[in-house]
């Protein structure tokens, strides 16, 4: 097992860190201010400026392991870069490396037809449009994908889609143009072949954003987590991805890298929180003593460092295995990091919040990062489902 | 030690529960909708209707141990009632039992002059106006009250107030008329006699709401947690409470009951979350199995029940001691519940959220209740400060 | 709910505490030394001396709620006394209040015939003989009592017993004269009526102690936890308790008080550990600082105090309910304390050990008390079984 | 960062595993039986047989990074081998890789004179004699090495040693011939130059084993953890190691590898416990359900797997850094694993115990492995001291 990066990947790291320091961190407050000024519904201009600069700096599409279309880095190479991006909530989009667009781009890259790629992958890779992935439904436990109830019915040269989805992230973004939708094409097929995935342009009649769901109290503007109604939505049959009944297979293929990227970013979020915590401890005193000299806080710093180190190594191992034996071979490791990392990040950020006093709940970006870490204990499968995967594989050794 | 309630208190309980079931729970969604319709800046009409009905039903001011002005219940008697109110975020205000108004009313009742009572306590008890308590400051660790830096300077028949406060809850409420402000009257006095408290009518020139602070993204409208600037705010000298240098003493007197009420309500919040969790488990299935049959979730139900039971008993003991030996004698117990209860509530609510899937972060009121439990690990003193109080008293036994 | 003790119970407490201070604590080392001198197989003489003095002091059989035969205290009254005894591993036996003898005495008192009482209960109450309870078997998960496989076969005027038991505490005691044995009389009866309980005098042919089981290396001499073989053991039919098929019912009746007594003692064990911890912290320095000034240790003191307080209140509630509505009505509360208390005690004692350095593992009695707390997470039913009881009763509320 | 092993190390692994399976695991019960038969004071013959076979198989002294004297493996290479040995409590000695002998051999190899090496290192490497390290003292907090109070006084061509030590592991072994002793040569020197280390042959007059300390109730025979009295013990001046005042420096040099080896072995102990747990779950049923189907136990299997994976990776990183930048450069990582790994192992083993029912406390080797994991939270420095090291280094980044 080796976590050595390729020379190319190593070269990216200092450039990315320099860009973060010079451009991204200073823009965080600007972004928030602009977003507020836009009534939290438009795209803050600073984001488009940053994207342009990142593209020009060659720090663009680092996530895609295709050397023609993008940086062509493998998972292990991408891990430290993705971690650095995870330090700022606005960074991933700056580098066109934000969820769910990355997962959607990978999906199109892997499973899309040439036409689908030309029409949707190309502008996505260019950062010109945004996309969303419609899977979770309000009425069923969607952690079990076989519960998905929406329908995709063939009708001549078209498919007609009906159903209700929620927590469709990005659908609220002004530039969101394309949805990847999961639903049932055949309720009578074997359980894992009932689902299909299909492309729905955002402006298709019958597509409706019902409301934006708050995450804790955060609106996650402008991307939003939307509840959506699909009523007799009609799209050409060629919009189907890979073929009828292959929705489950595609979901699996999409979620592997998606989960690992989330985890890489969470390492970065935890690192940033720990840095904020240490700086705060150095800067504040209470009861006549620097916070940096309070034993319980020092212990929390140590625990945080130990938890981050362990979690990062496990993410690297998962990335190394993804590269080596593919998502299927790395299934246990991906399940593990999906449980370990968001829980770890939430704990680390929580400690950092507490050290910041009441301001920890409103300032410094900590509460938002915490909420996001907490949400990832649910998104792409709740803890319990991934832990069960780990348990099953462990117990199988002793059949 | 006896947790037997008086007959009067026992009589209140079913009436309160019936009112909650008939009036309050059904109004929760109405309240939210009306608040949104008001642009989250006005008072939802349903709140004033509920207050009128509660008053009429004799379920009003149950918190105040003064039989002339209010229900006259002691802490132990009030505990189960306060718990029931804590089940709904909108309930305490319905019964005029919400923080920080209760704490402020108690403060005026205990330490106010007749004039101060007539002017401010009376309309507060009538539920006609709201109040806020200005203590925490952004620039210092306010968990150590001696750090408070704002100034209250005597100038003839007046005091002139300058400083910056934040997390001033209720100051954003349209009916907030009066602020209780803590600041230094004498920086050269012994450390615990430097502070004083003074009444500042909301409309006094120089009082400014700078912004409303989000709590995990929640705006807590209409009450708000405000950052406030006080610039040469001038009030009559008679607005001073109790006397110069007695601010610390008042703060102590205010915080005892304040903390215990918070904890009582948190027990109710945890109970409601557990109820929601159990109901959800009965209603949902995943992977071919009712959630109510999933072993790990059942274990979480059991852990939650055990944690709630223990925490409630400790709250009752603290209340019993408050009644028996006063806030000072109950100091260790109050410190204990202040650490134990919000942590417990946050854990229980977190489990309930997870069982609700992604909706746990946006629907069912769970995310908000969690945020509030989390905030209480900081408000009125962070965990670490109260734990230190407990440690000090324990170690002192072996001097 | 009232935890007020009767005047009689209140009178016992200072007398018991005085006896502990004057007689029991100073005898702990003596007991260990004498036991070692006896090759860990005889009864240390100091124990018989202490028993005689306790009897004379009227501190005897405090556990039995029968005012004719014993102190006649109810559970709530007994709780603080039992807690105090739990502070020393040798104390319960001094007052004839040690497990499993107390459980066995209660069983005989409740379910025994006059002859059984005369023959066995009388000398047990006098502290002249010891007894054991044979339930757990090595080959099955005995947490589920229906798994018990040993057989009790009727043969004319006798029963013939065969089977293997282990973790039979007290069987190794030189004065152990009587065993209460659980086994199947009818494998074809409904599941909860297959088991019976029967009295087996220790000297009956076919009764064999195979070996003594160590508990984390401790031999628990002289009582021992024995693995026992029963081969064609023949006893008169009149030795059967209550009737064929009632073994399960008796087990339930025995375990209620047994569990609550264990928990009361664990509170005492935790209190003693916390006291040792605090004293040690005051006495030692490291890195130029008194341990009493180390923040993390102070926090552990506080956490321990908070955990003990909560657990004790829950035990009191369970005792109050046992007195009020019986073991069945208090089923949830007993299940709760059975999970909560030993876990709490193990945590508190573990912290105390760590503060004592390497000596914490060998001196001060801490390692032994820890082992015993840990064992109680299994004895009389593992955590998981009791938690499941709590979960079942909680979820049932929402059927 | 690469965890790739050299080809030589990779070749050892299957051979070691085969030897464990064929020779060591089957001998565990034999060893215990023979030890009991010897009254727990002699060396079980099976151990000498196994040592001979291991030597012959070339699985000998794998720990020492010296290719002339031993296998010459670096830390990273040794890690997986050491882990495998850690699976059995008797294995490390079989391969001459047991603490504290390995640490003592390394110390002599690094700091010993030619004469010291010839006299003591040679027979130690041959497995002919055993050794002990005398550091911890009963009267002071020895976690702070500057507290050590024993004296080493120069007297002509000799040194005279006085003091009391305890927890001197191995001193009870019949073949223990040599002690490495830490004490003060100059109480007036700067704090870190007061201590020296000196070789004391076991048979020197004035060396006395006062008693053997139990670890929990385990006697750890035949090696023992001894309390020792040193009274006017006189040894030649040439027995001093490295020079006066260099005891602290030597201790640091010794503890680095010592700690990492302990941690490697603990990973193995945890793996074995998890294997036992899974096998038990497959083999047992309770309440009509295989333990392997109980959700909470499955979750514990998953948690255990996730914790082991993370801890192992951190150990590998520490080993890799030791090889790359030395013990000083790897200081933070060594401190981290010293906290993380024994805590993890104790948790994993504790879960395995609970699944084994009461037998978990006496059979299967689990209770012993747990006790050892617990002891390692203290040995070579308590958790708190290592966590403080991590905190200090983390906070230093933000000076």
C-alpha cells in the first residue's frame, strides 16, 4: 500500500494552496455579502470571477480521471487537492469540483452516449451550467434505493416521468439546466432491475420546484436543496442513460467516487476547524488564563488531531484501493470512510464551535460546516446502512 | 428528598397538557406559515390568539413563585409544567413563560424598585411587551462575567452607557420595549463589584440593532439574537437596579432559575423527539424491515429513555433544592443540570433526526430543537465553566 | 414520587456509616492478608469477627422486607444502606447482605415451604451457612433463560438432576451448604413452563466443583465462581420449589430485588472510587503541578459526580416503584438501572484507576471493583437484554 | 508516504502466519496448563520448545534493525510481523520479540559498550536470559521521569544504588539475569541531566523482589510485575550506560520503538478479538435468533473494523516516519498511537468479551488481553501525557 502521489499531483498542491490563500479565503465574506445583496437567489459575481481565474490557473476539473477532458488525476492523487478545497465551503465550485456536479459529470463520462456528452457533459466541464441528481423521495426510506417509487414510463419515442423528489441539491441554482432522474421503468422486474436513470432538461414542462428545504436553518443558496414535483414530464427516449433497468447499477457507480470526494473535503473542513480552534485558543483568555493553557481544551485539540490523522489515512487507503481494484473492490473501505469521516468532522467542528463562544454558532463558518458534516451522515446513505455493509463483509469472512 | 407536587401543581398538569394538545401543537405549522408571510419580522397573529386563550384558561405566568402576581408555584411544582411547555418551541411564549422574559421578570420582581416594577414588570406579566438581557459581548470571553467591558458612567442624574453586546435574544421582537444591560460602573472596584445592571428602554437614542445573528442558520424570528451597539445611551439614574457594583450579584440571582427553566424545557424537547422517533420507527420500513425492528434503532430508543429519565430526576432534585435551600445551596446541582441536560437533549434529538432521514434536517421541528439544545451548551455559561464548578465543590470536600 | 426515608431507615444510616469507618474499612487489608495466608481457600477469621459485631450492633439482614425475621425495610429504605455497604467489597457479607445469599434468602422467604425455610432459610439468616444459585450454563446463551438445558427428572419420590453449570458464585465457599438449581422438568411444556427450581444440598453425591473461574484474573476467593458438574444427583421431591414448571416465574421474582441491590452497591463503589480519586489528586503532583489542578482530571471528577448523581436517583426511583407497584410494575426502571449503573460505575472507577498510576491496577481495591462492575454488565442479564426490555416498553406506547 | 514493505519483509509474513497457526495458537492452552502445574513460578517447557523451533525456522529477533545481529528489518517492515505476534499473548516471547526484552536489547545495541554487549546483549539475543527495566517508583508520579528518586552514587570504582521500584516486568522470570536501572546520579544537575542508567546483575547483593503485583487479578507469571527494593547495591562503574546524566536521553531513545512495538501488537490483539467475536456470533443464538443477526452486535463489528483499520494505518505512518526521520521527527505520531491504539484495542476486546457471555471474563484469553490493553494506557506514559505532547505540537503551529 503506497500513498505516494505522482509528480503531477504533487505539483498541483502548492499551486492550489497558494490560490486558496490568495483568492479563495479572502473571497468568503465577499461571497456571503453578495449573496445577501442578491436576496440569496442569484450567483454572487465573485464566484464567476474566481472560476475564471481558477480555469486560467489550470486548477480546473481536477476531479475527473480523464487526461483528455480534465486533469486526469486518479483518486489518490486527487485526495489531498480535494481536501484542500474542502477547507472552504465556496472552494469546490471555484475549481468546478463541487458536488453534485462532479458526480453527474462522472456519470455522463462513464455511461453517457456521445450525444449526451456533447449536450450536457461539455458545458458542465466548462462550468457554464449546473446539474442536479434526483433520487431521494419524501415518502419512502430512500436509503434503500429499491424503495424509490417515481415512474419513468415509455410512451412511443418518449419517456413520461412522474413523481416527487426532495433534497435535490443544486436544482435551485440559476444555472441549473439538467437533472439526472432515477425512477422505476418496470415495477415487475427483479428488484435491482426496476430502476432506470434519465436526463431531464430543467425547462421541460411538468418540472416544478415546490420549495427549498432548509438544512438546519441554512438555505444553501443559491444551489438549494429542493423539493420537486414531476408531473407527466416528457423527454425523448434517447435521454435514457445506459438502458432500462440499469438505474441501480449507475447509482452504485456514481456513489463510489461521490462518497470519497465528500470524505476528502470533510478532512479539509475538519483541518480548518482545528486551525480556527487553535488560533482562537491562542487569542482568548477566560478566568485569568489563556484558553491555550486550559487542560480540557488542549486535550480536545489532541483528540481532534488524532481523529483527523486516522480518518485521512483511511480516506487515502480507500482512494488507493479505488485506483487499484475499483469501486467494487473498495466497497468496504468506502463504506467505512462514509461513516467515519463525517462523524469525525462533526465532532472536531463541534469542539471548535464551543471554543468560539456564542459566535461559534453564527460566525467563522463553523456552524455551516458542522451542518454539512451532519448532513453527510445521511446523504448518500445513512451511517447505519454503511455500517451494515462493513459488518456484512466482516462476518462473511467466517462463513 | 421528595418530588411530590402540591395538589395545586398536580391540578395544573392535565389542564396544561389538554391545552397543548388542543391548541398549541396544531398551531405550530400555522405559526411558521404566518411568520413566513410576515417576512419573518412581525408577530404571527396566532401567537396573540393563543396567549389570550391561555390567559383565559388560567395557564399564565406559571413560572413566578409569587401567589399575588402569578401562579405562585415553587420550582419543583413548576418543573413538570415547564417540561410540557418545552415540548413545543412556541409554547413557552403562549403561557408567558419564555426566556429571557421570565428571567427578566424574576429579576425585576426580586430586585426592582416599585417604580421599576410598575413601569416594566406589570406589562411584562401581562404579556403586552417583551424584554431582553444584554450581557454577552463579542470581544471578550463573556463566560467569565468579569470580562464584560461595556461602561455605565454616572453623569449627574443620569447614567451614560457605551458598549457592544451580542446574542441579545428578544431584542428583535416588535414588542420588545425594555433592555436590562450589564456593564462596568467602576473599573477600579474589586473584581466582583465592578459591574452594575441598568434598565434601558428600547427606544432610547443611541440604542441600535446592528444585525440579527443566525443560530445554525435559524433566524429565531421574530425574537432574534441581536448584535447591538450602545453609543452614549443616556437613562435616568433611577433606572439602575439594586445599586452600583451589584451587577454580578444580580446576574447570579437571575441565572439560577433561568438555567433550571431551560433544563426543564429541554427535558420536554427530548421527550417530544423520542416520541417522534418511536412513531417514525413504527411508520417506516427499509430493506424489508420495519424501522421498529432494527436492533440499533431500538437500542437508541432505550438509551434515550434512560438518559431522559436520569436527567429529569436530576432536574427535579435541583428544583427541590432550590426550593429548600435556595440557589446558592443548590449551586452544584444547577451546575450539573446545566451540563447534563442540554447535552442529553442534543443527543436524543440527534438520534431522532437520523431516523427521519433527510427530512430530519428540515421538517418536524427537530433540527431547530437540536440547534437550541446545542446553543444551551453555551448560553448562560459554557459546559466547561459549569463542570469546573462541580469539580471545585467535589474536590473541596477533601481539603 | 418521594424518596423520603422512614425514620427507622434514617436511624440506621449513621450507625452503619460509623460501623464502616470503625470496623470495616480498617479490616479490608487484614481480610486480604488472612485470605492469602489461608492459601485463598478458607474464611478469613476477621470476617467472622466482623459478622458477630455487626449482628450485635443490630446491623444484620437489613435487606429483607420482613419485620419479624429481619429489619423489615422496604427497597427505598434499604437503598442508602445498601449503597454504603457497596463501598467495600467485604462489607455486604459482614452485614449478611451479600449476593447471592440475599437473593436466595428472598427466594426461600417468598416461595419456600415451611420445611425449606426451617432447614435452609434459618441458618442463612443467621449467617451460619452460605448458598449458591445455579443457573448459567457454559454451552448456551443463558441470557435467554429458555436456553437452559440441564434436566430435573422426576423419579418416584425423588428428582434426578443432570447438567453443567458455571459462574456459580459462592459454591466455592467453605460454608456453602445449599444450591438452588434451575433446570428443565418438561421439555415439551410451553416455553416458559419447562423450567423448575430445586434445592440441592452441597454434599449430595454427584455434585462436583470442576474448577473455579477467574474474573479478570481475580479468583474471588473464598466464594469463587465455580464450574459445576451435576451427574445423577438425587434429591427428595419435597426439595422442589413452588412446583414443576415454575422455575421461570421464580427466576423473575428473584432477579428483581437482586438486580436493584447490585445497583445500589455499585453506586457505593463508584462513590468510593471518586473519593479515592479526589484524595489522590490532592496528594500527587506531576510536571510541577498538583493533579488537583490538572484541567482534564478536574473535568473527569465533574463528569463522575454528575453520572453518579443521576444513576443514584434512577436507582431510588426504581426502589420507590418496587415498593409502590411491585417488581412487575417497576420492570422498565429495573431494566434501566441494570444497564445504567454498572456502566457508570465502570467508567468512574476506570478514571480513578488512571489517576492512581500503575498502582491503580494492583492497589487500592480499584481494579477489583472495576472487574466487578464490568461483570455486572453481564450477570443477571447482559446490557443488550435489558436495553431491549426498555425499548420494547417504550415503543409499545405508540402501537 | 508509502507503506510498501520490502520484499524480505513480505517473505516473512506468510512464514510467520504459518508458524502461528501450526505451532503457537495450539500451544496457548498447553502453556497455561504447564504454568499452573509449575505453580506459576517456572517456565513452561513448551515455551522453550517453541523458541527452539522459531529460531530454527529463522523467525527470530525480527525486531532489531541490525542485519548482522538479527533480521535487520526497519520499523515499517516489522509492523505487520509484530502485529501478527500480538495476536497471541505467548507469541512475542516465542520469537524473542517480547517487551521489555526487546527494548532492553535495543538500548544495549544503541548505547552499550562492547563489553556490555558481549556480556548481556549476546545472551539476550540468543534468548538464553531475560532482562528487566527498573524505572517506575511507587512514591512518585513516574509519568514525569524527573520525579524518579532512586539514587546511583559513585563510590570509587563502583556505583552504589538505593531505591524502590515497582511494576518491574520480567524481574520475576526464572531466567532474568540483568536489570537496567534508572536513578539520580546528581540531584543538583539541570533537571534533564540528573538521571543515569546502570546495569545491575540480578544476583547482586541488595537486590530484592518484595512482591509480585497483580494486573487486575492476573499475576503475569512467570515474568511478573515486581516491586523491588535496592539497598546499597554495588556494581562496577563500567556498568554505567553511556555516561552520567544521560539517563533521560536513553529513556527517550528506548521508549520510541518500545511504544511503537506495543501498539503494533495491540492491533493484532484487537484483530484476534474481532475474529473471536465474529466466530462466536456465527455460533450462538439467543431469543430465537443467531447473534450474527442481532443489529447492535453487527454494528459493533462494523465499529470495531473501522477503528482497527484507522489505528493500524496510524501505526504504519508512525513506523514509516520513524524509519524516515527518526524517533524525534516521529514524536507526534508516536504520542498519537500510544493514546489511540490501546484505547481502541480495549474497546474492541471489551465488545468481544460481552458477546462471549460470562465466559468472556474467564475463557478465550479475552480478559487478559483486555487487561493488557488497559495497562498500556498507563505503561510508558499515561494517555494524558501523550495527548499533551500532541496538543503542544499542534498549538505550536500557531505561535
